[in-house]
C-alpha cells in the first residue's frame, strides 16, 4: 500500500465546537478576534494541523488549512 493511499484514509476527529469554529473561519484572521474559549479551541485545531499560525512582519495570523470535512 502506498503512503498516499494510507494518508487519504486517515480521519481527524473534530468536536462539534471545533467544527463550528472551522465553518465560521474565513481567510486570514487575527487571534484577538476570538474569545478566550475560542482561542483554546483554536489551539486544539493547531495541534491537529487544521489551522496554522503564521507570523508576518512581527504580527501573528491564523490560517485555515485546506482540508475537507
């Protein structure tokens, strides 16, 4: 079995809160736009590689990774 075939079958568990936050996530966003609770959920999504932190000119941004749910 090829690695690409195996990776294509791996599913990442996403809670209802995480799914809702991902659905509401539009383009590039600032962490300050979210409540403290949402920032905790975002940290969980970062660990799952569904959202990425990007630093540009000393400013931190959040970007949703291309992934279909």
